[in-house]
């Protein structure tokens, strides 16, 4: 209409950064369903480690980024990203248990790293290392829901699935989380999160950006999807 500016509905052509978020990629899972061979984060996807795809999609959206991994991940050296293990006392507890303590240990490591390196950043955004198609506007949509009063935890939901490790966490929970993991034996992410103010972001448009790669078949499907995207027109490559 005359006299009115046209609204631009073109697809996002690059990542968008929002807020003082520190990104934490959780790469400590054992990945047994992937079978023998390389650690799951290092499995090749389009010629590169799968975790590299997660790092490259998330890093431009946050103020800094760290990868939590107890195993060496030499494939990340080229990306020049910090890689840290679980806290030492958490590793000792895992040795006593005879198994790893799960994602909560990695979330705690990310919180404590963020508090040390970015004391003025009040939040971390966690993401698992096996979701190589993370949306490029993930942080914008998440921060858009951080209304006052702010929740302590904000998780992504698509359809009926709540992504427990794809979430924004207040670093003020670090001391409580340490106590829950080491003294109370809490292992389930949702069990801890529901102690506090928990909100959800219902993702528009379905589950495609959150494909979770756990098996060789899913890795093959992800590789096919990347190849198909690269054959299409340039703007399609960046669709969520």
C-alpha cells in the first residue's frame, strides 16, 4: 500500500546474536548406540567432526563458547574453541560410581567456567554435540521469552518433545547444582530443573532443526540432508 513500508520476510541469511549468553556444547556422552569407532562427537559428517557443525552454528550466536568433554577431541583444534572436562570432584564421583554422571555434570562445568571467565554473564546456553542443524536464530527466540520475572531455566520444546539439554540456565544455580550432583545423587536434568522456575519455548515449524544423531543410520540421514541442502538455491541452505 502507498505510504507504508514493505515488511521483509526473507529467510535468515546468517546467525543472530542476542544477549550476554555463554554457549556450552555438551560432548561428554558415551555414544554407545553409534557402535565401535570414533567418539560420537568426532564422527565425520560431510567430512568434518559432527561437533564442529554444532560449534560453528552456535558460536556466532553467543558471546563466548566452551565445549565440555572428558575425552580428548583433537578435531576441535582447528576451530580454536576452549575444551574443558567435568570438574575434578565430579570426575572422582563418577569413578566411584563406575559410570559418568550425565549431562548435569557438563552443565555444572559450563556454569563454573562461565562464572570464572565471564563473571558479568548471568546465563549459559547448553546444546548437545549431536544436533548439527541448530537454528541460526536460536538465541534470539530464547531471549525473546526471558521476560521479567525471568525463569531460572528455559528449555526448547518441539511437538511433544522437551529438549532437556537444549536450554538456557541461570548461573546462580551453580552451587545448588553442585550439591544436587555430588551430595544428593541427582542425575536427571529435568528432575533438577523442575526445582526452579522452568519455562518452555515452543519451537515453531517442527523438529527438523533438532535432529539428534545417535546411530549410524541417523548420521547417514544427516549427511544426506546436508548434501541435499547444498545442492539447492543459496537461501534454502539457511532455512531453519
